[in-house]
C-alpha cells in the first residue's frame, strides 16, 4: 500500500500559481486584442469571417458555450452523494486554467506578426478545448486529487491542440460540432487515464460511489442546461449563414429524437419498465454528441433524427450492459460513464460524417480524410491518455487512498450538518432502495 500524502497545503498552491505565472508571462509576450484584421485560431478559423457584422456577433454563442462548460458539465457530475463540491468546484478550477492554456496552444499555428489575437471566436475555441478535459474528468471522478487533475489539464489540452491542428488544420476534416476531436478524444483519453489509475480496491464498488435522491436531481440540472444549449455548441464555429442555421436545426432535432429513444430504451432494459435516472441524465444528450460532425451538412432534419435515435439507444444500452463489462473485464472504472455519452456517440458521429461525406452532403469534404480524422483523434487520445495516466500515477501528486475516494472531505472543508444529513439518509429509505436496485 503506497503512503498517500494527500495534504495539499503546499503542492496545490505552488502548482496552481506556477502554472498561472507561466501563463501570464506567455500572454505578456504573445497575446493582444483582435482589432478586426484577423481571426482567432482553433476550429476552422480560416473559413470564418465573423467580423463582417462586428466583433461581438458571436457573443451570445460564446455565453451559451460558457454556460455548458461551467454549469452543464459541472452539475452533470454532481450525482455522487458526497462529491458535489468537487464536481462543480474542480470543474470550475480545471476550466479556468484550461481555457487560458487552450487559447495559447490553439493559436500558436495562427499567429500574426508573432502575436496571438484574441477574439470572441478564439475564446469559444478555448472553451471547447477545456471540454475535452471535463469529459476525461468524468472518467476519473472521485479517484483523483486536484493536483493530479491540473497536471491532466495541462497535458491533455496540449495533446488535444496538436490533434485538432492536424485533423482540422492540416487534413481539412469537417468536424464542426467536434464529435471526433472533442467528444471521442476526451472520452478515450479519460478511459486510458482511468485504465492506468486502475484501483483493485474499488473492484467491488465503494459505499460513496452512488447517488441519493437530491444528488441525482442536481445532476439533472446539468443535463437540462447541456440539452438546451447544445445547438449553440455545435453551431458556434460553423460558417455564418446557411451552414450555421443547419447546425442549429440538425442538433435541435437530433437531441429531441435522442431524448425519446433514451427514455424508451431505459424503460425497456430496466426491470418493471421503470426509468433509470442515470440513463436520463446522460443518454438524452448523446444526440448532441453524435450529430456534431455532420451538424452543418445537408443531412436534412430526418437524417439528424435518425442519428439522434441511434445515439440514444447505444448510450442507454452502454450504461446498462457495457460499463460493468469495462470495469470487470478491462479494469476501466469509468465513474460517469463517459464512454456511453461521449465515446460511442463520438465514434458514431465520426462514422456519420464519413457516410455524409461519401454522399456529398458538404462540398470539399472527403470520406477518406474524415476517416483519417477519426483514427487520428482516437490514436492521440489513447496514447496521450496512457502517458498522462503514468505521469498522474506518481505517488507525490496526492492521489486519495481507496477508502477516501468519492468523498469531498479529503480535499474540502465540508459543513458539519452534511455529516448528520448523510447519517439520516443512511437510515432512511432511499439509500436502502438504491443498494437493492
């Protein structure tokens, strides 16, 4: 049993402040305001002229994406009964550092006179880069320290920016809603990290690795925010005009069809036909992930609905049958089931993009390059995740011991009454029911 040194008093402040200090120095050297003569980099910067209608045109889209990153992802992960502070709180920490780092790295390839010019568009792209980390965070939720997670953020965004530049910048792959470059990448990166950080001690579960009535309700807040704003996520960096409108419409219908499929499948696979909150919190969003790659393509609303239904079914079935297999057979303990919400639907999105390209649903897009983009994203994710996991495994980073997993009190000051409430719940009905279920 390694000696766990979970006291963060020096490690965490020193790491956080060094990362911020280095970032500030780099910004002082390279980053200036975009005054309108060039655009921020990241996804499809070259195609876009967002300044034609003034620099603030994209601000509503930016705010929608921001809400998804900070409220949507944060609350989606609050389902664990004793880990709500960490879910929302560390989500904020990682995203706040990630967007600063992502903006730098995404725009290294798009410098003008040696400077990175910040626009609303480059801020949206920076938010996107943090989404990869927040997806991976879900796979290792409850089993990692804030110090480990800051290191993961630093490394993952670096790998993400290299892959994104290769896929979108060099190969010219179309992935407007980033099914491949964000969702599939973030999921498989996180799963690779989770595999390296495998804990035999958690093989038979953990008393805190579960929800109570109100924690599941909180998580549903995240779901509803993500569900509402996903059309903005998939259309924010589409070409203004018809393509952007198609991206909104396709995502809107894919999500709606996906929700019905998820509810229907959940009832079908559960005993007595009851709905499972885990399925509803997650699988209802899979349509937004899966339609991402071809969101701006001419697939027609019925095509978007078909993608949504397929995503809702595979995501729900994944939660019910695949997650336990991954844990028992492959040693991948995926706390939030990111494989079912982001991994498989992300691959489905990539495949849909290949088919749409083969059917000429968007000019200048090649099915072969789309396939290369999917392969590249998966390859970078798995290799990057394995290396990152090995670095995170170094005992110095304060990884919590098995018995302290899924518990805020090891890294947070937790109010006293929380303890009493937990005691009451433990003797009440619903934790009993949960255990039996």
